[in-house]
C-alpha cells in the first residue's frame, strides 16, 4: 500500500511539473529549416518523475489486484492533481468539481470495503 501511495504522489508531482514546465520557455518548432526543441528543466524533471511513476505502477500492479489498484490509483491521482492545481497553479475549483471529488472518495472507499 505504501508503494501505491508513492506511485500516486510521483504521478501527481510529475504531471504538475509537466504543466508548470510547458508554461516556461518550452517550444517545439517544425519548419522547413528543421526541428527545434527547447524544454525547460522543470518539464524535463517532470517527465522523468512521470516515467519513474509509470515504472513504479508496474511494480505495484504486479502485487495488487487490478480491480483494487486501478480505481484507487486513478481516483487518488485525480484528487492530488486537482489539489496541486489549486495550491501550486492557483487554479480554482467549481462546486461540481468538489462534489465530484467527494463522490470519487466515497466510491473508492465503498469499492474497497472488505477487499484488501
């Protein structure tokens, strides 16, 4: 379960850093002169963390039932990314998003009652 939480945190952190990195000095140009790619260091670190989280997910998935792993990780990642967007990126929540996150949390708990 600890490995699952590490995966979820790494995935959310990687996605947040990718979002921040795309807003900073990142370009991808394709023209007749060739290919030009400029990536911010935050974007590169975010991509590395996200790839590591993917590899971690494979290890966690190997040890857990998919019916527990996927809903739990997907729901938690969604909520963590939303919170990171709110705290780090200063994005706002709508009432519908807050209700949706509460429903996701309740759904995760109900789905996993008696499983583990």
